[in-house]
């Protein structure tokens, strides 16, 4: 997904979903960081996201909310 903001890196963060439906996020050494529920993530440390979690990339004022996870 491409997000356009000066503080968002080209490869800013990684979101993954495993077969059980668990969603994880990891900051990829971005310059301006990634917030999960108002907490800054440490670079290269994967964190689990629950439904209802919000994510903010860099200094962008946009927040993204995980609404649901569809299992495969």
C-alpha cells in the first residue's frame, strides 16, 4: 500500500496475517517511526495487532484502524 506523506518512508512498515488470522506489524527502520495504539514501535520488532487497533505512520495525522480479520 502506498501512502503519501513526507514523513512516511518508501518501505516504512510491514503488515502480515498468518493462517490463524493473527495480524502483526513491524517498523522497517523508518526515519519517523510507527505508532501502534499511541505507542511508538521499536524498529524490527514485530507486534501483534488486535481488532480495533490503530496505526499511525511517521508524522502523518491519518490513523488506520483494523476493523476485522478474515480467516482463509
